[in-house]
C-alpha cells in the first residue's frame, strides 16, 4: 500500500529528521530529507513527493515562505503539505492553512508513530 509513496521531510534538526525518517521508512515509505527551505523547494520540484512534512523554523527561510513558494508553482502546488512545528500559535497555524497547508502538527505533542499515522491517513 505505502511502499511506493514518497515523503519529503524538510527539517534542519538532524536528530528529528532522522527520527521521522526511520519511522516513515519502517512503515514502508520512501523518505527524502532536506535540511533547509531552498533544498526543500528544489527536492520537491525534482522528486515530486506525495507528501511533505515541513518545519516552520528553517535556517535560510521560514516554512511559511517555503509553503507559499511550493503552492505558487504548478509542478508542486498539488503536493500535500503537513507543517510540523513547535510554533503553537493560532496565528501561525491560520497562516499556514491559508497558504495551503493540509494540516499543522505540534512537534512536542507527537511521537514518531503519530507522524506515520498522519502520513498513512493523508496518502490513502
């Protein structure tokens, strides 16, 4: 079922990226990791993943800027994007959803299995 689905994780924290990568791979997904916003945009454009988990706080540009970029281009606008962030502010959540995020998940409230479950739910 999930084996051919590609997920891009845009996350600058190496440990968190690895944690999500291991959990998602164990669930049968192909996982690509990008360490910053520009790399995330480039990988999304070239690899066309089925789903993107996007951090909001990235070293080169914020996740909202990445999201707006992805949703403004024909080649990436239909890719599902779930924001993973510790910015638990309603304003940030609203801005993300307005910019085209399919969901917003608070990292500190999640276990890796929650991310896997959301990916499966999103891609079925």
